[in-house]
């Protein structure tokens, strides 16, 4: 659903904004994952404010840091919502692959923000570990338990989507060319789901880290109440900071690999086998300029040039090449045939 058309310009601005919001809400509630994202965003944001208020009241860095983690989890949830809407926009001449890479960009930016807050929490925790302040630990326990419950709700809501995310289906395309420098050109109009996207994986990891962080705050409050060990609070903050960093490193790495157009890691071992099968097709002499990349999570695109004999059957070679690579998950394949000189 693209931005408002020219005929809508004459309408009042408030009316256009209202219609756009309604359009976004329809897209959000049309998908189970995006609906869960929106509802948990509201719950998470509300409790983050509660946790921050209690953290300031009790002078607990552990609770304050956990609330900031929840706020940044909210940015991840919001990025996921935005990506789920943007990826449903239709492809056009300018964006022939559509807008599906919005989830990769959102995951990368969100990961960088989380690394920054993890560094901030760690530096504050080290300072407090050296000179631990007085913490009103008796007020921590109830809020920490409530935070733990909120995160359990998030895990329950997203573990199904994370483990059994919707599968993605693309369409294979190919074209043969009788001359040596022909270039095939296709627009991808594939409607891609974000059920197994980096955003969904990242959200799940963040909620899991948040849950463990809540457990850390509970343990630190019990240690302070029982033994008077005030350093338990900054140690808990260090624990939360490490969890934040660990939860996003894999997400950032995957995002960078996709943005750098690296060959999909899952295809590293199977592509050589595919090349061998293509070389065994009648009339194929060589494979030139193979390129494979990840469009977005689990959507692989490929392009290659085949040198074939003039007597080769182009339709057979192109169709069989599609079948071979579709068998390993490459759903969009661009094939160019170059005929070898006699």
C-alpha cells in the first residue's frame, strides 16, 4: 500500500492522516505476527514507564537499566511494525524487488542502538560497583516479578512465530539470449511474509534477554534484602548489559552479511553441488559469473550466465536450472544463455 495518490492531495491533511493510520492498522491486524507485535508493544511500553519510575524511586540501577532495555525493546517492536507495513508495499519500477529489505535495515539500526545502551549500562554499573549507593531493595521485588511476568507473556506470544514463522514463497524467472551480451530484466512482484524475519528473531531474543534480566533483578533484590550486599545491583546491571549485547550480535552480523551482498551462508555447501548438476545438462559448457544473495530473511535470489552449444535446447536448460536451484531454496533465479562460437 503505497503513499497517498495525487487525487488525495486536495483532501484535508487531517483526513488524509486519519485514512493512512487506518490503512496501517488494517495491515497490522491482518497478520498474526504484526498484531502480536502491536499488542505487546503497548504492554511493554506501559510497564517500561512503571519500571523506570520505580527504579528512580528505589535508586536501583538494575531496575533503571532494565527499563531502558525495555524501552529499546519497544524501538525494536516499533521497527518490526514499520517493517511489516513497509514490506507489504507493492513493487514498482523504482523498487523492482519491493520494500522487503526494510526489515534488514530496521534490524541493523535497532541492533546498533541496543549495543549503545548496553555500553552505557555497563559503564554505569562499573561506576556503581566501585562505590555502591544505598538502594531501597524492599521495593524492588514486586516490580521485578511483574516485569518477569510481562516478559513471559512476550515469550509465549512470539515463540510460535519465531520457531514456526510463515514460509516465504517467491517465483523463479529466467530468460535465454541468443547473443553473447544479452541481459535479462524482470520485476519481482512477490508478496513476502515477515513471519521468520530478522525483526521477529531479534524481538524474540530481546524479550528472552529481558526475561533473564528480570530474573537478575529479582535475585539481586533478594541478595540485598537477605545479606545487605549492595553490589548485587550493579552486578545485575552488568549481567543485563551483557545479555543485551549477546542478544543482538547475531542479528547485526546477519544484517551486515545481507547488506554486503554476501552469498547466503546456508548455500555455501550446496551451491557447488548445484553447479555440478547444471554442468551435466546436455549442451552446457561452463558456468560464468554466478551471483547469489539474500533479498531478505530466507529469500534467496540468484543470477548466472551459462555458456552453451548452439545446438542446445534453451527452454530445457533454463527450466532444469531453475529446478536444480529451487531445490536448495533459490526461488528467484535469473539465467542468461551465451552461445559458444563454433
